[in-house]
C-alpha cells in the first residue's frame, strides 16, 4: 500500500476505532444508550466513509474496503426500518436490531482486518531485500 494510501487508511481506522456502535458490547450498549444513538452513529459513519472515498489518494483496494463498510451501513439502516427507528420495544424488533448490528460489526471487522493486513504487508515488503 503506497504511503499516501496508507495515510488515508490510517485516517479511516482512527475515526472508526472511536465509534461506540462498533466497539461496545451489546449488553452495555443496550443498558447505556438508546438505539437511536446507534442509528445516528451509523449515519455519521456512512457520511464519513463517503467523504474519505472522495479523497484523491484512496486507491482502488482501500476504496473497495470502504465501500463494503458503507454498504453494511446501508443494510443496517434498511434493516432497522424506513424511519431508521426499528428499535420499537418488542422481542422481534430487538432481535432484528441485534442481528443488523451484528452483521454491521462483522463486516467492519473483516474489512478493517483486510486493511490492516494490506498495510502490514506493505510495511514488511519495504523491509525485505
């Protein structure tokens, strides 16, 4: 991964590592905050990913990872309802919200792992003769 592209990747990772919707345990999140905050966070993440994708040094591989994460955001928002408040109290709605959140986190985990691997590979390749 070229240096300018690595800088864009680091920017994305630093932003995402502070998003509680991606890092808090489901039990803690449910006790601490309303799902509305999760939905608002996912909307912000989607917007930020779009802005990062518009940067000239994003590169094709990184763009593919960021687009996959952005698509996961759309699927999450679609799953929780047309008005993005699919958190109506009830067993079915909670299960739908939990499943959508789990899928979102899984996609982000996989894509962030790929980004990290690409970045590490570039670091080691530069160190090898």
